[in-house]
C-alpha cells in the first residue's frame, strides 16, 4: 500500500471536476477535491463536505 500525505483540500472549480461527483467514502454528492502526495505522484480524490472535514481534522481513517 502506498503511503499518502494530505496536500490540500479544495472546492470544485470547473465543470469537468463536477462530472463525477460522488464521495469516495460515503457515496453522497462530492464537493471537495482532496489531494495527496505519494511516491512521485499526486492523487486526487473527491469527497463531500462532511468527509473532507473529517479528513482535514485528522479523524478519518
């Protein structure tokens, strides 16, 4: 498993980002892009406001 480090949490900014709009964690509509740094790459995942807040607060697994 790759180790990933939280890089940023940002709101959607373009129509293209909004096309696939489901939270990676709970399945609700996603509104935030969560970016992680990993071994030579940036991972971008989509989350709803609640799940993104939990990730930002460090309470998500």
